[in-house]
């Protein structure tokens, strides 16, 4: 059943004992939403915890203090945030994926797998939906606002991506008015790079392939690259945004070899190509300008597959 954020808020206030789930390889939006919702629920006198996500990097560790569920916690209700499909649950959440009662999300490709689904595809970040819900409760404190700012800012590339809307800026302004350290968040997530990260970007530039007179860029990061540079997962955080910075590139594809024979692809496009349609051909999805999918096979197999999908969408629209 589809519900509005107000209906979702009422549903939450009528219940207690929540476990909040985030997607595998979690970004700032899913974690920020989960942390903010957890703290807002606690402000309403509820018991709420986040399921620990084994994929979370140390980049987000400072925000997780005190919200991760103890091993013996048995929830009464399961909530998912920023998760478009059951295939995006991490290994730790497999026992819960068929028990999700409420899903709050902003992906157009959302599969409506929960009993109640609050999906608003017009929102740049799921954090905007959680913000509206929390506003209804009157519990927007700085403690709640900080992770929400992380959610909104990271999913819009510090408000530079094309998904950024006037509502996004209005939400950010109200979050900042609570007195949070927005500058600190921006520096941590957008203006600080490790030495290894810079070397990783250099490796991408060395191996990048350009097609269609430089309008399509294919970048790949192999397991061998990560090992040679002694790179950790946090060094590759949001690496998909890097390729699209090259002048003239309209479609940027970043291929991450996650395991032998398994590649994760991130696709970023302009208005002339729908990234969600491209990735849907390979079993993935997301937004019109930013989507992802997984290809089983080598990096070269993944390159051929994504180029084929791009050509098909270009041809058929």
C-alpha cells in the first residue's frame, strides 16, 4: 500500500520497538536518514535502533555512536530507508527483508516491497522525506538535523547535482538553522581526500576510455588497483562522481570490481539519456540521472554490457 509521509509518521507514532535498515554499501543518504529517524523516534519516547551494516565505512562512524542495535534486540517493527529493492539489503539484513512493514524512499525504481510504501521520486534525497516527517512531529533538533544534512548534502553532491531542487535548499536552510556544523560536514565529505584517494583518481584517469567524441567515459577500478594502492573502501567513497567532472563528458560510467567475476556499475547522465533505463536493462535501477547495476563477469564484460545498454536506450529512447 502506498502512503504519504504524514501517514507514515502516524503509523510510526502508533507503534514501538523499531529496527531501521539501510542498503548495502551504504551512502550518506541511507545512513543519515536512518540515524535521524532513530533519534527522532527516541525523542517521541520510542525504542529504535539501526541494524549494524557491515558495509559501512569509517567515513560515517562519527554519526553512529549510540544508535546501533545490540545483538539481543528483537524488534517489533521493521523500517527500511532509501532502499529501492530487496536485492539491495546487506547480508546482515537478509533475515528481515521479507518482514519490512514500512519503506521510505525516493527512487523511481522502488519495487514497493513493504507492507506500506512512502515513495516520493520528486525528492532529491530520501532525507527530504524524513525531514518533512520529523517536522510533523515537531522534533527537529540539532541532533536530528545533523544526520539529515549529511543525507541531503551527500545525495546532491553538496547541492551541485542536477537533482538539487528549490525544496532541497529550503530543507538545508532549515537544518542549518538548528545550529549544526554544516561547514564541518561539507569539509569532511567534499573537501577532504586521502593521499590514496588522489592516487586512485590518478589511476582512473590513466585507464579511462572515451567514446562518442569524449561524451561517454568509462572508468574502472579493479581489485588489483585497490590492492596495489593499498586502498580501503572509504578511499573509493562516491568515486562515481569523479569521472563526470571531465569536460565534455555527458555520460559517466564507473565500474568497481567487487569480487572476481562481480562488478558494480554506477551511471551518471545528462538530460539526453535516462540512466535508470540503461541500468534496468542490466537488472538495476535508480534515478534518471544517476543509477546503478551489477554485472556478473570481468571488467571487460561489464564494459561491453553497459555500452550495449547505452546504445539500446539511445536507439529506442
